């Protein structure tokens, strides 16, 4: 392993947090209010625990094969043909994720900040900026995440603190009133808001201290769970259930409600959007990097950076296919749900159990 590619466990924790927390944090409270009512926080906890379960499987895979990276493990356990099929799906997943993130960013920036700027300009500008760091190795991605990570924690804490005077705790009640049939929908919505932990497939092998890497990754997921639950309760206490169901992006709307007497910045939503763009950048960069990494492995090329620019127009064109945010969710959103289930849930679990089976068979 090249020493310059190594990442610390602190960077692994930061990558998990910064990669997961992106577009979803803006609309998640509304989606959970629609799916599970006041009990949306339960869905977050259950989905977070399921995510931790998958993360544990990923950690165990690298414990079983400590001297191999994800691609070497996959080909050894599943065989070249089957694993290549999974890699094709994984590449399509990452490209779709980059397209989804860039289009969502463009739509929100146009809605809240730059109303007259063409969507195409915002998308291509952001993808080009992201390509600059995506061409680097995992250690650079880790450093980026390590610098964005405190910003996520500080901005979340600041948003909650300044929102406290306007909150009505009675809006949170009653609890545990949702129908049992509504629970799976809320869990599904919450689970795919934890998408991003798959960066562990590409970073665990390069960790400096293998003993603490799984613990750091789990800590990252727990921090995201805390952020999501806190934001859900804050927006619920601010707007109430029915008000939250009418707010498409309640987190941004919450910023608009803030009024600080004597504060020298009047347009706080502009500041919030600027911070959020940095957060989405730290979410999109690992996905872009992963797409190029998977594609280079499919073609058996060691340097992934040469594929960064060639796959850029693919992501750009796909991002423009949906006509609006509704079709964006119905097309790219659903594709990400189904393909993500295959490659970031089923694939790690399958590699683990097949790997265990082969090791036991070889011992016999």
C-alpha cells in the first residue's frame, strides 16, 4: 500500500458524515412527516441501525482480507464475471448519484439564490469544480471531508440554537401514533438518506490504524443519526406536523424564520445556501471519485484520473433528462433506490457470506 494514500480514522469518520449529509437533510423532515407523521424520528433511528449493520459487514470483509482492496476482494470471492456485473451497476449508481446531486443543487440554487441563472450553467460549473478534487486519491478526499466535517457540526448546532426561541415543543406531540403500515415507508425514506457510507468500500483498505476504522465509521453514522433526528424535531417543533408536510425544504425555510436583532447579516438564507453548497461538494466529490475508480477498474487501468473528464458529459446529460424536481425524484431517485439496494447493501453482505463460506471450505 502506498503510504501517501493512507487515511486516518478521524478522516474516515469525517468522510462518513460529510458524504452522507447532503441534499437529503433539506427535504428529509418533510418526507418523514408525509410518511410517518410525528414518529418520523423512529424511522431515522431504525434506518441508522440498519446502516450500521451494513457498515459492520463492510468492516468484517476487510478484516477477513486485510491485505486486499475492495476490487481484489470482490474478484476473488465472487469471480471476475459476476463481480464485473456488480461493478457495472455500481458505476451506473455513482454516475446517477452525481447527476442527481448536481441537478438537485441547481434546482435549489435557482429557487433560493440565483433565479435567472440557467440550470445548465450551475450544473456544469459544479461538476467541473468537483472533478478537480475527484481526480485525486482517497487521502485527498479524506482531507476535504476532515475540513468540511466541523462546518457541518457547527452550522447544525448554530441553526438549532438560534431557532430555539421560535419553537413550540407541543408540536412534537403526540408520539407513537403512526400506523404500523406507514413504518416501512418511513424507514425506506430514511435509509436512503444515509447513502454515502459506501465510500468505506474505497477507504477502509487505506486506513492507517485498522483496529479503530470500523469504530470510527460507526461513530460517523451515529453522528448523522443525531443530526437527522435533531433537525426533524426542530422543524417539527417550528411548523407542527401539518405545516411541516407543506414545507418542501423545511431546513431552508427554518433559516428564513430566523431574526437576530442587530445582526449585521440580514439575508441568512444566502449564508446557509453557501454553507450547504460546500456540504454538497463534500458529498458529490467522493461519488465522482468512486465512479471513476470503478470505471478504471472495469477497464483494468490503474490511474482513475484519466476518466474524470470523459465521464463528465455522461453525468451532465443524465442530470438534464428529468424535466423538473418531481420527475427527478421519480426517475433518478427511484433508480438510485433500487441500484443502491443491490450494490451498497446486497453486494457487501453477499461478499461477506460467500467469503466466509470459501474460507471455511478451504480450511476443511
